């Protein structure tokens, strides 16, 4: 099913519909889930629902035709406030929240949402890229979250609750968005012209972890080259961690000067290792092979010369999952890469002989 053209989040729609029917819609939300699954679009459609003049908000079915709906769709509605991190910034600028130094608390989102709605209904504010709120910015939001203006709704959009200060998490209703179904990602890739044919769309979707953004990034042929190289090295009895770290660092730095782009490449690398160890653990337990021919071939090679038992493969898998969590907490990329690979090598290295 779809809601307002959005696929895969029907459970969230029902959750919000029940809240509206009971008149218990929260004033502050934290939307979390992987990037590229439609959280921002969902927030905009929810804003349209709350601001529509033709249909009751409890129906969760904005008309799309009234002047209010038209303004939301055009991004010009005076009661819909949106802020996002500029590409050249590492954090959400404080000026977007409380105004610049000359207009502190007289401009910005926190000031504007406290004003009476222009069109007599609600005020809705959307903070995209909430993962990039620094401590100062988060503290500026606290008063708004603690004393929300009447008929206002504030929506923060991020990827993980762990990236928010406890004071922010405790004052927002957490809404978790699940990754998109694989077939939905494939359909979207074809609809957007990202994939050339069904076969490519299905392949990209299979490795997307339910994220349209990640699927689009996987169109980069360099990623597949690195995936193959990484799997081959991990299949070796004792790979050279220092050498592999250098190779992967060069690939990650090739993502450009923007830290977010490099972080996405590092995430892809860790996810490739995660899928290798997951399949290795499955193979060691006699599970049937997957339909990934290249991965199965590499895992088969690893089985012929794997120097340890299933427990070590499981430990390596757990370390990869831990590395993904550390990425979510904005760990230093270079340090994370080196420590992660060192931890993968260590269980495979035999202890020195005594004497």
C-alpha cells in the first residue's frame, strides 16, 4: 500500500491516524531510520495533512487542491517552517534556529514557530539533518520542546536516536521508519531512471538495505570493485590489515572533500564486510547458499582455508556491526577504519611461540 505516493510506511500512517482521531497528536516528533527511505517526504505530507483546509486532519488525506495544500507543495506556506544543514556546513547553523547575532531570538525557527499561525490553523516546523545538531543548537531547541506553542508541531528528522542528546530524545515522540522493501526500492530505481533494466534494479535494491539513496550510490562502479577486493582479502587466512587500511582509505578519500560523502563510502565498506562475515557464519553452519554468485564463490574460497572456527567468524561479524554503530555516533573515520581492521585481523593471528 502507499500513502500520498509514499511506499513502505503504512504502519506509521496508522499510528499517526489513531493519534489524530483521539486528539492526542504529539507536539514534537523525532523521525529516525536509514537515509533515503522517505522520512523527509513523509514529514512534508504530514504537514500538508495538518494544514489542509478542505479535509479533516483525522482522515490523513489532504486534498492537494486547496490554497493551503498548493502552498505546501510549492514550499511557500507561511505556517510551514523548514531548515536543513547547508552542504558546506558540518552542523546546522545556529542562525537558522535563533537568528544571526544581530537578531538573536527575533528570527529563526524557534522564534517563528512561536508566532500565531498566519492562516488560522497549525504551525509545522521540519528540521532536516537533525543528526547535525551540535550541543549549542540542541540546547536552543529545548525551550521550544519543553513549552511548545499551541497548535504547533515540530518534526526532527535523523537516522538514529543515538545521534541526539538525551534532552532532545526525552522531549520527542520517537517514530522509527523501517527500511523499504527490496521490491519497492527496485520499482523506485526504475521509475526514477536510475537503473537501466529490471536486472540492474533488482541487483542494486538487493544491496541497498532498503534505502533508495544507498541504492543510487551503488551505481558507482568503484564500489563494486572495492567490494570484490575487500571480500577477496577477508577470505585470506591472515590478511595484511595495514595494507588493506591504506587501500580502503584511498577509496574513501576518493569520495571528495565533504565528510558526509567519505562517511557514506566508509559505511559501504563496513557493510560489505558485514555481508561477507554473515554469509561465512551461515556457511559454517551448513545453511544453503544465497543467490549472490560472486559472494558465494569468495565464501567458498574462505571455507577452504579458514584458520578458525565459527565463533571467530561470529566475533568478526559482531565487530562489523559494532563499527556501524560507531559510525552512527560520528566516530573519527580514520581511527575507526584502522581499529576495525586491526580487530578483524587479531583473532586470526596465532599467538607467538613461547621462548
